[in-house]
C-alpha cells in the first residue's frame, strides 16, 4: 500500500507552497529567517518531487 507515501509527497509540495506564500507576505523578515524559509521550500519541493516522480515511474506497487 503506497498511499501514505503519495500523500506525503503531495503534502510536501503543499507545505513548500505555503511557506513560499508566507515569505512573500512577510518581506520584513530578517535575512536568516528568509534563508531558512527558502531552504524549507527547496527541501520540501525536492522531497515531494522525488516521491511523486518515483511513484509515477515505478507504479503503485513499488
């Protein structure tokens, strides 16, 4: 059963979008906070893309 992993990939993409929207709305954050937010977006999108691309390439049973 692979549903939890597919869900995890979709949620990771969604969290990345959410953090990006937060950063866009809060331009006054200090540079360290912005860097941490951008790193979170990149890591979330990387994980989500990896999980979903792997799912599409290998099929539902792998």
